[in-house]
C-alpha cells in the first residue's frame, strides 16, 4: 500500500486536478484551501455534508453544488467533479494494482474484501439450499467506501466512478431454473441489473461462473486464518446441516439423529423425483410457467419493462427462473 500511496501523491491527477477542485470547493463553501495531502478528505467531507443536508431538507447547501431545478446535489458541474475525484481516491489502491497486473489486483482484493465475499457467497448458497437456520434475506448496512470498491472488483468501472448515492443498494439475488434446476445469481445496483459475468449470460450469471469470479478474491486459510476459524460456513449440505442442528438442539444419540435425517431425506428425494416428472410432462405439453408458491417470484415481467427487451432470450430465462434468495448491501 505504501507504493500505491506514493504513486497517488506524485500523480499529475493529484497534483493538478484534485488540488484545483479542492480550491474551487473551498471558495464555494467559504473555507480555506486544505493542505495538499488532505485535499481528498476535504472533498469527501463537503460531499457528505451537502448530500445529507440537501436530502433532509436543510436550506444551507451552497447553490454552486445544487441543481437549479431539483435543489439537490448536481450530477454535473462542481459537485460532480468533487464526487468523481474523492471516489477515485477511495478506489485508488484497487485501480493502481489493477493497472500493475491481475495477480496484484487479486491480492489486494483478497486482503480488503475477500472475507466479505466469502461470507456472502456462503450465505447465498446456504439460503438457496434451505440449510436450516439460515435466513433467505440478509441486509448488510455499510458505507459508500465499502460499496464503491466492491463495484470496482466486479469491473463496473462506470458505476464505481461516482460515490454510491444516498441510500444506495447493491443486491445479490439467487435464482433456480424451474426445469433444469440450475442456479443463477443476479447483481443489481440501484435498481439496474449489472453485467458481472459473460455477456451471453446477462442478466443472470450462472452460479458456477459467479463463484469462479468471487473465489479469485477469497483468501486461502494461510492468508486469513481468522476467517476460517471464526466464521462457521453453512454450505455443508442440507442433510449435514440437519444432523448438526439435531445434535445441538436435541438431547439424543448421534445414531437417532442420523436415522431421522436419513428418513427425512428419503422423503424429500421421493418428492423431488415426483415433482421433476410432473414438470417434464408440463414442459412437453407446452404448459405455461407458474409461481412456485413458496415466496418464489418469477421476475421476468419486471425485467422486461426495466430493460425494454421483451423478446430477448435472457428475458425468457428470467421468466423461467424462480427468485429464491436475496442479499442486500446498503
């Protein structure tokens, strides 16, 4: 990180643009120009204050930072230049090492966000597998300085170029195809589906492809032992989770727990076989798709209107998928 920091302070961007925007912001807000080394922090503080004051109805935000029509922080002009420069400062470390090579970029990503991606991946898959005790909806409250680098890790450079707006949300949804059983992930940022995998799979990303991307930024045990020692991974499989839960909650012998789990899993497998046969018959006779009934929601129509591509194969794929799990970052 010391190398990246020195490169930042020596860059023409820092020497010229950041200092110029900081001086302009100081004049607009009645402050003295900040010390050169504090320019980005100065911009971040003004952006914070302007957004919070404007969004809560306070009338003390300098007009130079506001849109003349909406009365909110402007998406162009001085406020936008402040926004882009302080966000570039937040993402500088990742962007610097991304320019030096993919391995260095992954190493920095693993050090800063690998543990978070590992836990999120585990929770998504555990919720989709109906692991007992795992919620199907999780909400994580985090700062804009956490969300912006996550966007950068995904390669969403346009979205990562500006600070996540007030009440921004980064959502991960899990889908299961009704007929094939294949799992997919959809990533949504502020209501817009993001392309984080291959273009062919958009708007849904096959789980294996998404996992491959996330695994690149997941640290091994040797680099982050506290993750593997302190966090209990849930994706041990449905049967194993039932057995573990039984042993924890019931004062019984392991043999009884194992027998109960085997009986239950036999019933589940029989039900799944019957359901698969019914679906195949329905598919062969041209039957339409229907809601699965267990809070699964086909979201095809929502995607059509949002993207305006009702005839696309990706839209039909969404219509064939059931929404089963969501993870929201805000």
